[in-house]
C-alpha cells in the first residue's frame, strides 16, 4: 500500500513549477559536484526532494487559497461636515 502512494506521488501531478524545481535542482547539483561544494549540493538535494515529493517551502498545497470567503469587518459610515471659511468651501 505504501509503495502505491510513493509511486502515485512520483508519477502523477507534474506541473510547471515541479519541473522547474527538478531542472534547477539537477543543474545546481551538477555544478556543486563540479566545484566540490557540499553546501550547494545540499541546496540541490532539497530542490530535487521538493520536486520528487511534490512539496514546496510550505508543504503540499501550503500556498493554496481557501474556499471559505474572507470575513469582512463592518464598515462604518463616515460623516463629513462642510465648513465655510470666508468665501471658500472646504470639506473636512
């Protein structure tokens, strides 16, 4: 059962952002290997992991919007008083 879940995650729901993460991770990983840079290699590993597991910085679907409408606060009516100063009218 767990193998089906892993296989489903790896093979389905590929979209542009997931492909970009994989491509960037492979590119950065290759450059880290060429330069023997462990820290950059770690970054590449994180990007590749995110692409393969379909997660982002916030987790799977962490940046999606909720279906529930936002609660709106009641708007108070603003009352303006016209003040006449000399011959000019100004709204305050």
